[in-house]
C-alpha cells in the first residue's frame, strides 16, 4: 500500500512538473526577449545621450561664435558708419566751391556756360559788383542729368575760390534774383548724396517750425539750429530733432528746451491769465500768482509725482519696475529714484497741500486770506489808475467770490 502511494505521488509530481514547464516556457522566453529589448534600448539611449551631448556642445560653441560675430558686426557697423562719414566729408570738401543753380531756362547759356555765368551773376546779384572788382573765376559749369523733364535741369558750376561761392550764396539769399519772365533763380550749396539725404530729413520738422513762426536753419554738414524764445538748440540728426520737437508739442505751444521738450512755464501761463482777468499788464510776482490761482508750484508737483510713481512701483505688480532692486553704484542712473525717493503714503492732493502749507509758513499772504484792495497793483509793471469796484471786489472777498477756486481743491 505504501509503495502504491509513493508511486502515485511520483506520477502526480511528474505530471505537475510537465504542466508547469509547458506553462512557464513561453513566459521564460518572453522574459528573455524583454531583457534583450531592454538591453538594446539601454544601448540606444546611451548612444542618443552621447549624440545629444555632442549636439549641445556644438550649440554652445555656435552661441559663443554668434556672440563674437555680433560684437564684430557691431564693431564693423561702427567702422562703416565712421568711414561713411569720412567719405561724405571728403566728398563735401571736394564740392566746397560748387554752386547749384535751379530754374535757369534750358539752353539760355548757349555753348559757353562759364562765360554766361561770369557775365550774368553780377547782374542777378548786385552785391557781387561792389565786392568784386574783377570778374568771377569759374572753373567749369554744366547741367546735371535729371529724370524730370517738366522743368529745366539744374546747372552746377565750380568757382576757383571758396569766398566767391559764399558771396554768391549770401548775395542770392538777400537779392532773390529773378528773370525777365518772373522766374526766380535759386542758388544752393552742393553737397554729397549722403549729406543731401541727411539735410532733406529735416524738411518735415522745419516746415512745422516755419508754420509756428520759429526760426531754424541748417549748418554744415547737416546740423539743425533752432532759435526759440532766446534759446538756441542744436540737433545732429533728423531723428533727434523729431524726438525733441514733436508736432504735438508745437501745436500745443509748449516751450522747447535745449535738452528736448518741456511745458511752457506755469509762471507765463498764470501771468497771461491773471493779466487778462484784471487788465493789469505783465504781472511779475509769481509766488502771489500761485496762491491766487490755487495751483501748487512746479517743484512741489514734481516731488509728489515722483513719490506717487514710487508707490506704484512698490504696490502695483503691473509696474515695469515692480520688485526691482537696484544694484549698488556710485553712478547716476534712470532708476536712482528707487533709492532716493520715498513712496507716497497719502493721496497726491493731500501731499501737495501739506508740502505747500509747509513751504508757505512765512509767506505774507496765505491762500485763504483776504488780500487788501490795491495790493494787486504790486503785481504789475505799469502804474494803473484806481481799480473800479468790479475789480476791487474779488480782493475784498473770498477766493470763491473772486472766481478763483480754493487752493486745497486744485493743488
């Protein structure tokens, strides 16, 4: 019996072993295949990692080369600009004795343009007769090519002496010579194409200045000079002039300064307004004018505006300088107000009012005081007769009776 049981056990074990082997063989094979695949993927990953390292190294090298090339390009660009300016200067010097004559009818000079000009220039420009006892010496003269056939081609002629060229240009500017048919002859200096293009860039801004009655002129080679209210400004490029002399500034009749544009002084505005209201001419005491108009002086408004901007910088996340911490430096910069200006803790109106009251502690007339009758005469430069009751009345009453708002509402 025992022998039978052992035989049965052996038989069942053998059958189970064979069944398990048949079931596990495919799994074993699949695991082997998966292991092979994993090893292959690992090898490919290592290969790709090496290739990526190579590519990244090449990209870094290219970036370094690009930065170097950018520096070289900037250097070459500066050198090209410098050489172009030198070339224009050399060409301008070679043309320094040339004059361009516009609107001269075609063929009127005949076969000898130099002789014709020597004969006619003193007739067109009388100052040449008085300043030149001998005929002008013209080296050569000819007409230049032009695609525009509706008007005569420009004649260009070269003088032997630079002083003769200047005499012709200055004399023509004063005499404005014309022909018998009424055609006006125009004389211009001759410049290189580069300089001519730079000078033509000022045409738009000069036209706007001319419409406003502002004096402007060009000096060699292409520098714009502007004279406005006793201030002389110089601009080396059309872009610089356009940025400084914007049309909106001129249309609003704002004051132009040598550093660019600025509003017309509040003093002039108050003087004009006050002289119109009181019929007194050219009031001069600006401190009294600020009080009468209820407007805080410019220095107070600037301080409050700066502190308001400082508060926006610290509280408004949309501000371009929000969270910016300036690096320590002894040099001045545009962001110096971050370290020198305290944020505003009240409303701008309250801040202006407080600063103005502090400034006016020792002023003889507070904005809320009644200015005595006759005090207004001290604001004008001319002596006026006794004011009529209509004009004296405001100074005997409150600012509201004067038609002037309370200063605390307008600061």
